[in-house]
C-alpha cells in the first residue's frame, strides 16, 4: 500500500491526475472515506486527466451516476443514497462496471457485491480542514 499526504485541494487534484495516469479503460476505482474526506475533489482531478474540466464534475448524489466525456469515458458513481445493490442494477450499473470506460465510485461499500474482482481501492482520510491522507491499496 502506498500513502500520500495532500495539504490542499490543488495538491489533491494533482495527486488524483497523476493516479489517473495509471488506469486503463475498464478499470474500476473504489473511493472510500467519510463525508467531507475529499472524495469528490479527488474525482475532479482524476477526471481532469482525461480532459474533463474540474467545474464539469459534481457529486452525483441524487442521480447516482454522472457520465463525463473525456478521452476515455469516466463514470462517476455516488452510492451514498442507495439502500441496496438492486437499486444500482435497476439503473444499469453493470453496463458501466463492465464497460470500456473508467468507473470511479464513492461509497462503494453500498454495492460491494457488484464491484468487479480486481477493482482498485483508495481511502481518503481527513486529517485537518485542508490536509488529507490518500492511501492506494492496490
């Protein structure tokens, strides 16, 4: 496991862009962390690597999945409001999870049984208002 410390939103964006350079189409990235840990900020930097502007990225809290058209499609899940995996299946989550884009999932534990084997995991932990620990588990 690799761990990095971010001391600002800009540093989180930069670390996320760098990390995005290691993924390929079809990869699934699970973002774990409490509310306010910086998951959506991480996704903004991640998507920017693929040519998506930061201001186009927002948390899909109510829509569950946002699609971003970049050099590779980026599918941003926020599963916080899901009660069970069946709700994700009803909106076609499997097509994204086993598709040709890159999936990045906030609150993946809500749909854990749908997550493909081999998915990558990242944990974000808030250390102070601007400081985050980012752990890359695989």
